[in-house]
C-alpha cells in the first residue's frame, strides 16, 4: 500500500462532503433566486469546488469569483468561494489549523442567507476539524431542519459523534445516512467508511448484509465503481471493509461483464487485499494478489479513460519492488503525456526517497510548496531532524485523533526512533483498538515485548511476566513481528526465549 499524505487524504474527505447535493437542492428557496441557466452554472461551480486540487486552485477560485461578480447578492456563491479558499489554505496549513480561521466566516454567511444548508454543514466541519466537535451541534441542527433528506447532514453528525468518542451514536447516524445516498456516490462511500470505522462489519454475514443493502440502493455498475474507488481511497484497515467491497464486485460482475472502470477498481482491490506491510515507503504485496492485479491492468492499460489511473497503479507496483529504472521510465512517460504536474511531483519525491536522496525530497517539497505529509516526515526521519517528523505526525493526530493509521504512525516513531516505550504503548494500543490490523497488532505487541525485556534486564520478573502476558493477549505472530522488529529484534527475543 502506498504512503498516503495525511493532509491530502483529509482534503479528499473534505471534498467529498460537498459533492452531489444537487438533487436535494432542487426545491430550496435559495435556488429560486437564480434563473435556470444561472442555476446550471452554479451547480457546475459546486462540482468544480468538489473537485478542487492544488493544481486547479486558481482556476476554480477565479470561476467562482466571476460568478459572484455577476451575482453579488447571491450568498451561496460566497459560501462556495469560502469553501474553495478554505481548501486552498488547508493544503498548506493543515485542516485543523486552517479550520480555526473559518469559524466566523461561515457563521456570518449563514446570517446573510439562513436558507442555504451547505453553509451550516461547512460551518459544522470547521468546528469538528478544529478540535471542537461539540460546537458543530447548532449548525447541524439548522442544516437538518432545512434539509433532512441530505445524507451529508447525517454523515457530519456521525463525524461529530466520532470525534466526541460516542461511537454508537456515530454508527447510528452513518447507518441513517446510507439509505439517503442513492445516486450520490461520494456520500455513499463516506457512509460505508464510517460504518466500517465503527467496527460494525463484525463478520462475513455482516459484510454480505451490507453489500446487499448497497447493491439494492445502487445497482449501476458505473456508480458502484465510483463508490469502490472512494472506499479504497479512504481505506485505513477498517475491519470488514474489503470483504464488503469484494461482495459488491461479485454482485456487479454476476449481472453483466465488468466495465473497464470496475476492472481498474478490482485491480486496486487485489493490491489492497494483498498488502502485507511497508518497508520505508515501499509497500509489500502478496505475489499472487500482485499478479492478479497485473493481469487486469494489462487488459485495460490501452483504454484512454483509464490511462492515468492505470499509470498510478503501475507506479505503485514499481515502487513496491524498489525498481528505480521502472519508476524513472514511468515518470518520463507521464511527462510526455502531460499528466498532472502536482501528482507527478509526489511520485518524483517517492523516487528520490527510494534512491536515499532524503535532502532532495525536502528540497522538492519546499520548491513545489507541497503541504507537510507522511512522505516528508519519513524523509526527515531518515535524513534530517526527526523532531520535524514528530511534529508532522502530531499534526495528523490533531486533525483526527480517532485515526488508527495516524496513531499507529506516531507509535512507530516513538517505538523505533526514540525507544519511548510508554508513548509507543499509549498510541499503539489506541491504534489497535481503532483498527485491529495485523500491522497495528504487531506494533503494540513489539512495544509490550520490549517493555518485558527492559524489566528482565533489571530482574523485575513479576513485571516482566505481566508485560509479556499483555503481548500474548494481543497476539504474538513470530514471523510478522520478526519482519518488523528492526533495531529492537534483540530486545523482543529476550522475553520470547525466557517465557517460551
């Protein structure tokens, strides 16, 4: 699995909640202020903001401002302009810090036009991402009163309760949102991700039931491919999620031959199912799953609509092998075909990292004005000041303290870089409770084994046994932890030998 920038992932999440609100807006009073051509233009602007990236930032914000100039009293356009600016600022400051600057802006816009539901949703999210989830309640109550059929209201309620630590309420709202997401693929994916994050997919039967519900709501293969794409993009080892996606693919393919878009998502699914662990930034896949993905990619690589996505997976596979020549060739190919410069910049940074050119990675980020992310943090870990990496990882936790991946990433730093066993156990235990993946399990197991080893070294046998008992309770997969123990292998071998 590729290293994913936490900031970029969060921006993707933010983009989702604005998407595909058009059907729910059809009878809203704010929309009646525009004639039909202007309505269509504004809907297109909303879609453009939904698809915001750093590369198209200036273009999108210019189009929104042009619309505002033509309709200076139309407050919803000002709301969308504010959202576009928020996304732009967040790309460089991080979602948590940038959100604090937009509390008042959205609230003032709400006063100017109280009829626009999206303004309340955006306002609620500024509170949630800033670390004040309880502050979102009033905005959400207003949004719900205006548009109870809007799934993004329910999804944002779910997010709020998740950040408050009320997981049952978060799950209830996510389940409430799902039936409202018909035709709204981004909302459907967000609801599925929330359900999975709350660990509601407890077994195969639960996965089948959820897949049946999703397929009944959205049987269209094209839209299902979009749902699967968004779910895989948001995958952070949520229990049962891949089982659900596999079931959906099987149902779609049983009805008709798979589209090229669905084949591409199936290739991604194979790689995700076959993911084992990362060595640095290089994902390691089970050979059989990687081979299955390659077979699919070979079938669709010449399809012009899938060219860029297929290129991305081909690069991931080259990265997984540390194949510098193949990565360089793919970057040359992307340059000739004019692929997105920003995306290629991140891939260039990955190539530099694999080559051990950590300083060049840092320079590239500074030159391109890329936001701090996991790849940059790893470069600082390997070739710079690891306290900078510490700060980047902590910022990710500020954005989402309930992210199992963010907690695991920080636990890894505390364990292997600083040998801070207390910190590793604290964040590792939380990571494992949120996302009980094999990686997170082994991470916290290693931390407890090192704790046991430290007690053995000072002859505190009782405490050593207790620490070992906790490691055994979590689960000791010897092959898996031996692959990860790094500079702590000697430490973990001491209790493993003593208490065998």
